[in-house]
C-alpha cells in the first residue's frame, strides 16, 4: 500500500483551520488601514436562542467581510449578558454606551428589556437594533433611534382572524403573560377578531412567575366556560408549562382548539423536543414565512456545522427565524457603518456638575449617531429572509405560515398574506376561503373542525327559565301534580323550543325551571335574570324589544311579529235606508251618470238630422236622447236607430250597461241577504279623539306603545286572560268596558280563534320583533338555535304545533272575509268605460268629417268678410236642419205628408223622378222650378185606379201634367 506524505496534508489542514478560525472571528481581518468600529451585543447568553442568534451574528460578519476586503471599517463586537432581567439589560446597554462607546447595539432579547434600552439609545443617539422586540407597544415613534429588525406582533393578528373565518369559530379566549410582551398584542388581536364578528368573552392573564397550581387553577376556570378556542401568546418557557398542564387535565382532547402566536411557534418548532411536541399535538401555529433559496439552504448547512462544533451538546438545535433576522441585521449595520464614513466615531461628553455621580447624567452623545441613523434607514438589500429594508424603523409585514403540529414537528397547511388571505401556496388565483388551506388535525386526533364551544363540563344541563303566570296557557303553562309532586310545563313555546333543540346537529341537555311572576314582575325582570346568570336561557312568550337586547341576545323570532288592534264587529247594512247606494262607490256613480248623458248626446248628434224620432223642439230632442240612453238599463228603446255609427255605439254601450247592471244586482243582493259584519272602530286616532277605553295584556310592553300613540293613561285597562278581555268588550266602552284591545299578533290570533264571530283585527299593525328565545349576550348558541328555528318553521313541524295549540285553520272563518267590502269601484269598470268612450268619440269624429264634407258648399259663406260668430251661427243653423239629401229623410217626409209609402205600392221612390216641377202659389205665374230636389207645395192627388195593376207593367216614372192639374 502506497503511503501518503504527511507533511503536505498537515500543512493543508493547518491552513484550513486558520482560515476558518479567521473567518468566524467577530473581529475584522487585520487588513491594513481598516478602522475598528465598536458595536454592542446584549443578549440572554444563558438561553439557547440567544446563543443561536450570537452564532448567526458572527457568521454574518465573517461572510460580509470575506468578500469586501476593500472596506475601511470593521465591526468589533462587544458582547454583554442581559441575564434575563430588565435591569441587567439596562446595565449592559449603559456600560456599552458609556464605557465602550459603541456606535450601535444589537439586542436585547425581549420586548420588556428593550423598553428601557430604547430610551438609553435615544438619549445617547445610539441606534438600537432589536430582532426580538416584537411588542406593538414598542414603536419607532417612541424613539427615532429604535429599529425593529423583526416583525411586530400586530402583523399576525389578521392571519389569526382569517383562521376563525375559515373554520367558523365565533368566540376566542386569549391566554397571555402579564408583561410588556404579552399585553402589547391584545388590543390589536381583540380589534381584529371583533372585525370578523368573533367575540372575546374572557381574557386569561398568567404571571411570568406563576406556579403550576396557579396555571392549573386558571385552566380549570377556562373549562367552566363555553369557549373552546384559545390563543396563546407568551414566552416559550411559560408556554411549555401551560400546555403540559392543559394536557394533564384533559384540555388537549377533542373539541378544543389551540392557536399559538409566532413567538411560541418558533420556540417549539425551531428545535423540537419530543417531550414538548407530545403536549401540543393538534395545535395550530403562526410563524413568519421565509422563502426557500439556495443561499438560505447553504447558510443552514454551514451554520449547523459551526454551531455543533462550538456547542457539541446541542445537536438538536436548528437555526430559527430570530437567527436569520440577527444575520440580516448585522449585515445591514455593517453596510450602514461603511457608508456612513470612518470619521466622528467619538462621543460628546455631557456638561454636568462635578457633584453629579449618576451614570445617566454623565452619558455622552454619539457624534456619528445622526449620520448612521440616516444611512441605516435607507439601507436595502436581499437578505436571507427576503427583501430587507426599514420603513419607518420597521421591517415590512411578511406572509405567515399556518402550521399544524403533528408527530415530531409542524406541518404547513397554508399561508396567509395581507393581499391574498389564506392560500395553499402563493399564487394570485387562490382566494381566502376554507378551500385555501389543507385539512388540519385537531387535538384528539380528529380532522373534523371543532365548533369552538361546548356546554361547560361542570353544568351538565342548561337552566331554562319559564314564566309562571295566569292566562294564555296556550303559550306557556306550568301545572303541578299534587299526587306526584311533579311540575309539568307545556305550551306552544315549549313545543317549539323542544323541536328546535332536536333539529340541532348536536345534543343539548337542558331543564326547565319555573319562574314565578307575581304582581309587578314583568318580562323585563325575567330576562334580566339571564344577564345575572341565574338562567342560561328563557323560553316563553317573550317579545323581542330593543331595551332588552342591550343586555341579552335574542334568537330569530318563531312567531309573527307586530301589535294589532281587536274591535267588535256588527251588521248595520240591513237597517240602512240608503243601502241601495252601497253597491257602487261614489266615483262609479258619477262616472256612470256622465256616460249615460254622453252616450245620449252622441246618439242625438248622429240621428237628429235623419231620424224623425230625434227631431222636434229642443226639449223634445233632449228628452228623447236621454230617455233613449237611460232606458237601455231596463228594456230596449222604442226609438229606431237609422245611422250605422249610432248603432255601433249603442251596441257597445249595451254591453257596458249589461255588465254594470248585473254587477250591481249581485252586489246589492249580497248586501241584503248576507250578513255584513263591519268593525265598530276603524281608526286608532278616532279612539284617541273620542276618548275610548282600550285594553292591553297585563305586564306587556304594549302599554308603552299606547301611551306613545297619545292614549290617556286613564283610558287604559289591563286584562289577564282571553276571557277577561271578552268580558270587557261585552260591557262596552261606557260601562267600564273597552272599545278595542291592543296586543301582539300571536295573542290576537288566539283570541280570534275563540271569538271569531264577534271580533276582528284592524290595521294598522305596529311592527315589533315577535317572540324569541333569550340567551346571554354573545352566547354561541344563538346562531345555531336561530338556524334551527328556520329549519323548523320551514317544515311541517311548526304547522303541527300550531294546529295542536291554536286549532286548524278553517275551523273559524277568517275575520278579514267578514269585513271585506262588497262595494264596486271605478277600478273594476274603467276599461269598459274607456272602450265605450273611445267608440263614441270615434263615431263623432267620423260624423263631423262627413257632415263638413257634404255641406261644404253651404258652409262656405257668401260674404268672405263674415265674422267668426256669423260663421258659427251658419254652421249650427245647417247642423240642426233635416238632412234633405238623405234617402231615408225624403222617404220619411213623403210618408208623413201623404200617408202613403210609395215604394210599398210599386211606385218608384221620389228619387226616380226624372223631372220635378215646383208649382207656384200664383196660377198665373210661369216661374217653375225643375230642380231635382222637388218638394210639393200643395197636395197632389193621385188616382189609384189609374195606377198599373199587379199583372200590368208599371211605369218607370210618374208624370204629372201641370196644365191639366
């Protein structure tokens, strides 16, 4: 076997060791011309996390200067132990600033420690760069020299709220430690939860120095509450004890939900211990999301190798997010120091008297502080945790990982970003929804998401208060059996609640507890017992009103809502002398009269020039026209119509009259033969004006409504039962009784079901909430019970319950039918009137157009200068004359004059005369008129014997010889 020379190997190994040692030293390489710059580090050096961070700081300096040999500045670390104490951290910072004159301080390890160190840095103008101080109360506004090189705890509260939305949880209890770190997040967390309608009924505060017994006592208190979703925000050492005790007493079982904030999640999962992870199985955690890069993976490998070499006993340690922030913060500071320049690294001493001996009084001010502050604020680069730059002294809010602890570590089930919400991966197409995250395994090894609340284990049944009162037992009735000494609770409200509970997707044990309501006790007093935690709920005829909702919660109503008025009904129509007027409303009476007159006028216009029945004196013509129109209601008129236009109008009008008379007859018959029950009171304001007495149920909020409407208190009378209300009605308003009763619709419908023939419900109905079940303010049962109410009311079960307690619908006629009006209005007939009116109007237009065209020569005045009044008189003079050109008019004239109808005898009509001769009154006159429009001035005698017989040929014209007379 060939032997390898030892000298070259030894030389190589020695060179490698020296190089590694040189790179991993916190002191800069001894480059010619480099200026050392003191930088302080204050951490809790006894903690594993602080040692991890310190190791990352050293690696950051080695990596940074390994590639920047030309830099003139080198950071020199001055490390101090804060000893897990606020005073220790302050003393360390004061020593670094006063004695070492550091240009900046990396640290301290907690928000509580940073609270005082920030003030020291502000006074000395020394930047404080903390990668642990995450409390939102430590804002850069407190001091311009404070840089938060981590993320504020307030950045994660929206991610926690998104989880509540995704899983449908509606209550949460935060468990936090009593210090700056624990209390800083609570205001932001509560606001974020309330923004998504999540209630915080209790806040559990645990002292940092709490004993195990004190922790167990607080956990037992939480077990007695309904909420089962807990948000834990505390240091790792306290969280370890909390989860161990929770598992011990059974609070890590099915039904519970535990959520850890990022600090606790990082503590448990950065270096997981089997003993610790066993106590947090199924817990959800929030931690900052760090993108995986080659640089990050390479760093983890190198850091692991270095840390194991320096700390061989901590072989399970892993670099955490705090270590990565420490690495990036150190590089940012090194860049800023170099860019700020290599001058003015000294301190200006404070001007104090020699008698002052306190360290704070003699604290100097860094000359390079303002310049370093400016450069550090503008520093930006790509770090291990992503884009690294400060905005107002803080790193930008990142995305968060949602992890689920299972087995030996955490499993990522989703991500949350400020822009996308909950997603499985960072893709723009994903949306914030339950489908955006993977399934989680909750405590008890179940994948079914707990509903977030349970009935407390120390109270096996809900205590349900039930009112005990007289009257209206159909809603709630409490009876006691003397023989068995048992109490039986029945009623409509009880059956509804039983059905609703059965419709819930889970079992809900409960028991009814009667609550006596003597004189003076109202439902306000009963519901207030829920606020006092005497009862877990109240079931009964409890109305949903505003003032009670201020201290209790209602479910959705399970009855109709509203307050209505009940009044007696009576039949008065048969005793009314003017009952025949009731079938039609006044507007229909007026419209009918107008159309009778209008149709009569139209018929006269169309007939008076050609029909002798419509001629004569003015009074005769008016009487005939209106007689013709009104007679169409009962019989066919004797007057014959000649014009086709008038016939068309009258046919349509006959149909209108037929419908109108038949409807009137039917309505009048109904009024006279069917009992018409009308309410004795129809308006609330009439009652108030007349001072009528009204009744209301004793103890009801309706009394306040009546007083608000304007009723006098002396006019209000209480009743306790349906029977008592009926008795008050029977007495009458003037004899110690009432004229009307006001109450909620369910009571009034129950009243009508018993006395439906005597009373009716009158509008208006004053809106109210109806009956609802009462629960404590913010009870998680309310939404589930409300959904179950909807389920029951939409099904057949509610109808069965109503029929069982109030009787089936139809057993009593609907009161609204009894009081419905049989009066006919114009709304039912305006279409018919419109058709008749349009037909008549169209006929008038056609007639006027034909008249003007036919008489256009006579209508044209002979005198072109004639006035409008003369023209109008001429128009009406011609309009009222008989139409001599009409065949019917001429035939009628001859018949009237001679008493013979020529065409009936076979004689041609006057129109057949070829020449007509007008004889003058004076026989000697030779003035003859051979006009075709011949009218005989005197009687013409015709010899009937000379006319042709039936079997003889008739002449084509009748000739008269005027000479032979």
